[in-house]
């Protein structure tokens, strides 16, 4: 009998693909969702659905009971309005709460979804799982200065590091701490995920920027993108074949923003962006977009995180996941095609 699997964040972009990959392998699945508004991404699937707020201990413990495999794809994304120290504390607390509950239910595998943002870029070669961004426990929220926004200056280790990456690093460290307490945790680190079922449109913004909003310019740098369906399969293989306490980069293709934007435009049938934006202009636009986001309490359309990433680019080596997890590698143009097809089907993008 295949292990019974619980997916936290099952209505999320990655979670919806993990659910499908588990079903394809014949696992009984319990899909934990939060806001019922996003349940449509799981429509028609033969799964048990359970509503869980990860911040409520009782709901969480009830959902975990009796499940051999647990996938934590319920991302805590720090919001632009959140104080930096608070966001880090909240991220760590959410992982701590989950891991403490798991110490009671003792599943045979826990797959923790982290991010490629926790991998440090190395000049002259592709970065891999051994290139961890530095982190020290004293970076825990309480010791950080009170400052708003996605950046904080002043500390050499995370000077200019965006809040998203800092929170992900803190959360990953917190998760891995529980390996020494006996939890069988495997960490997976996806790069930018492109594909269907992206109701929250966190990474989908990269596609919609050129397909829907038809941005006339782009900031050119190299990043890594992966088909979310492959990331779903990678999660299941991490539970089956991943080594406890290890991290696996779930990534695929290095791609220039210019080429990505042209591919998106061609597939969507719109004109491609014409101008490459100088980084200084992008910086100014990003500051402006975060200022507007702060005032309107919405997420910025150009986070400074993107501009930050453009300084180093993101070149990743997924040899470990290919070797140990046999991670599938769907070409990125196919991933874009599927994302656009789904955005059209959902009416998010005009036909
Ligand atoms: N997408 C990417 O390109 C990418 C790349 C690398 C790493 N990641 C990481 O992968 C994880 C998932 O990303 P994603 O893109 O799938 O995110 P997503 O589409 O925004 O989904 C996040 C999921 O988590 C759930 N969730 C959030 N807060 C919750 C809470 N308090 N209780 C229960 N559920 C909660 C959300 O449910 P509600 O919306 O109903 O609250 C949603 O189902 C994140 O940790 C992210 O950092 C994503």
C-alpha cells in the first residue's frame, strides 16, 4: 500500500502539482487548504480536503494525524508591509509549530518546500546545494532592528539580501534543526516555477507581466526556471528517494529575461518588449512600485528582489536532483505554454 500523503498548501501553485504527482503514483492524498476561494485548482480530484490554518495548533495536529508522508508546500510569503524582524520571526515560528506537531505524529517522511533563493551565487560556476547562504541564529527576529520593507542595510551577511530570501533561509534552517530531533526531513529548493494552477500568481507574475500587461521593457539577467509539474514530481521523489537532512535543487533551465519575455510574447501572440531597461531605472521603478504597494497595501508589481537578483543572476546546477531523484526536465517553452493555457482557461488572460 502506498504511503498516505498529506499536502499542506495544496491549493498553492506547487501544492496543486504535488497533489497530482502523488495521485499519479497511486497515493491516497489529504489536501490541506486554507482559503476555500482557491479550491477550484483541486476540482474533480479524488482526494480528501481539509481546511487548516497552520497558525492554529489544534487544526494542524488533527490534519497531521495518521499520515506517513507530509509535504509542507504552504508558503509563508512575507508581505511588503511587514516589519522585517516580525516577518523573520513569523516564518521561523510557523516552521517550529509544524515540526513540533510532527514530533507527536512521527511521519516516515517530511518534505519541506524551501527555495533556490537560499542558494548563494558563486562567480565562475553554477551554484549547487553546498552553496548555502550564510545564516546565524542571532539573526532571529528579536535581534534585528525595527525596519520596514524587503531590504535591510548594515549587516555584512545579508546586506542587500531581500526579505523573501532571508525569511526562506531562516525557515529552512529551522526545519533542518529538527533532523537532529529525529524528524525525517528532506528539503527541496525549487527555482522560479512556471506552469498551471497558479491561482495566487506569485511566480505567474513573471509570465503575466509580458503576456497580459505587455511590459514594453525588461531588465536583462540570467535566472533559472522550471516547470511546476516537474517540481511536483520532484517532491514525491524526494519523499521516496531523497536522503534525510539533504537539500535538492529542483531547477531546470538558465534563461535570459530577454529570451523568456520573447518566448512568453510569442506564445501569447502579443508583441515582445522592445527595450532593455538600465538597472538604475529599474531600481527607481522598484522603489516606486514598493512605495505605491506600501500605500495601497498591495504587493509591488516590481519587487526590489527582482532588481537585486539581476545583480548576480541565478545560475543553478541541478545535477544532484537529476542523479538522485531523476527530476524530469520539461522544456521551459512548454511550461510557458501550459501556464498561458491555464491563465486563459481561468479568464485571467484574454484569449
Ligand atoms: N512559486 C515559485 O516559483 C516558488 C519557487 C521557489 C520556492 N517557492 C516556495 O514554495 C512554497 C509554495 O509556493 P507557491 O508558489 O506554491 O505558493 P502559493 O501559490 O502562494 O501557495 C501557498 C499556499 O500556502 C497556503 N497557506 C499560506 N498561509 C497558510 C496558513 N496560515 N495556513 C494554511 N495554509 C496557508 C496558501 O493557502 P491560502 O492562499 O488559502 O492562504 C496556499 O495554498 C513557498 O514556500 C515558496 O516560497 C515557490
